[in-house]
C-alpha cells in the first residue's frame, strides 16, 4: 500500500517517524539542544537553533503535522495566538485591509480590535453566513479573508466553500482557524484555503497539558510564516513539541469519540424540558446542518446551550455537574464546562459579546472521551437540580 493512501489513523501513528529511528528508537527522541554544528554557507534561517524552528525535533514535528492535515508543510508555534498573529503579520502589510468572520475566537477578535489599527491594518467583520454581503465590504486594499471552521461558542459553520470561491475571485488570501474541527473532521487545504492554523493546545494535543499552535500551507507560504515567527520569537520548545507529537498519535481515536459524545449529549439536551436551546451542528435542527454535513466528516466535540432559567440556572448547572471540570479551554480527553461570557470572551466589551450572542446565560461544553452514557446521566442528574 502506498503511503499517500494511508488513512488518518495510520498517518497519525506513523507520520514523521524515521525508519530506523535514531539509535533504533521506535519513537523520535527529544533533541533538547538549542544549537547544532553549522555547515559552511548555511543561511541565517537554516541555522539549527530552536528559535529558528529548525532543530531535528522541530522538523520531525513539522512533518507529522503536515501529514495529518495533508499539507505540503507545517510550522509549530508557541501557542495558537502565535500561529494566528504570525500568519496575519506575514500576509498583510501596513495599509492592508482584511475581511474577518464576525464570530471569531475572543483572542483573535481582541488582536484585531485592539492592535490592528496600531499596525496600520484595517478590518471589517462580515457575516460569514451571508456571501451576498461580502462584496460590499471589499475595498481596493482588501487582501485577506479570515474565518473559523466551527465558531466559538455558538457552533455556527460558516459558508466555507463560498469563502474560498470569493477569495479566489477577489485575489484574497483565504485563512482558516480549524482548531474546533481538527483535521479528523475537516481538510481546509483540500477545498482551497491557502493557509490553516490551529491552537494545538486543544484537539491536536488533546491532553490539556501544553500550549502550542501550528500553521499549515504550501512550502513557500510556511517558509514565509517561519521567517516572521523567527523574528517574533514564537518557537515551540522541543519538550512541548514531543508531548504534542505524542498527543497527535491518538488524534483520530479521540476526536471520533468526542464527536460521538457531543452528538449523544446534544440529542439528549435537545429533548430536555429545562433546556431552551442547544447549539450543535450535528443536530438536524441546527441552521447550518445541511452544509456542515457536506463539508465536515464529523461535527466536533463542542456544543453550547441555554437553559430556560437564564444565567442563574446556568450557574446552578455548572455547580451540579459531577464529571465535567468547570474550566475554559477545550479539546482535551476530559469534559469541560464553562460560561464563555466569563471565560473565553471575558476580554470583549459587553456590547460586542451581546452582538454575537455570547450572553451570560450561554454554557459551553467541550466533550471528552468518557462514556457517552455517563455524560448523559450526569447532565440528567444536574438538570434535575437547576
Ligand atoms: C479557536 C481558537 N483559536 C485560537 C485560540 C488561541 O490558542 P492558544 O490559547 O493556544 O494561544 C483558541 C484558544 O482557546 C481557540 O479556541
């Protein structure tokens, strides 16, 4: 069987592994050295030095990440925010304008609203569900269209094919944050996105024990981002990179279990008398279900809900669940529950939060890999108390 035809489970286990590995090791070891001997004539960016993202452990991780997403090349970064900022600062220059989906991760939103202007960049938030509205937001200096695959925390799935078509037509760089979907559920480069990036802190690592990010694209694009990152200083330490590479080995198994748990929990919650609303693209009643079904091979492990009793009932639910940890972040093997208005979106102004529906009564759940039956039973007992 040709390597190119391996399915994601096989790629996740084997990609990047040397055969034979150093000293015969089955797994690639950690090269923790900051610097390596230099060959005459080596250019600055190719010196093997950790900040330059060029040491053996970093190159190994890059190969694994690229293979997982079917990308030509990958770059690991010190966080998801470093991946996002290095990408924006690579493809935009002073005077450029970008279109951005109106419901972005809080940190990305805050970077644009608090720093873009100082950097000479401008932006317009557009409704990523309404392709007809995009043309009027275009300007002669528009260069980029930035969206997410599944938005946080309302779990909307933007019109991603139309984003790519529009970007092609208008010669914009199409960039997507695919943290929520992971490459198990979505392959953005295969539908024509130019660049994708992740907070690898979430599903790629999957164990809530490191912060990292990555950028994926063609070799030429990744080289450009690497040069920016080399100057910004956002490289990932090889020890954290080792943990990330290890986490990715079980990515397919974990994400499939998380998809199944979220679907089971969403279906249960949707029929419960105390629940006002469940946001999960896998439910037939979700407004984006039809195109999400066509784009994604799984609907993800994230859902959000509102209770009939509003914010006070939301707080009682958080106090009554026994399995989930009450904590922000997502994508780990343990189920987490949080109120986004008080965690991931707390940095935003209230009026911005309200505009995108992140009100105090909203509860977000990141499903882990526990038994679906245990999760449903736990929410059943907690809902009886709210
Ligand atoms: C969708 C999304 N993108 C980016 C980030 C930023 O990632 P990090 O915390 O790894 O910098 C997050 C973090 O929650 C996220 O949820």
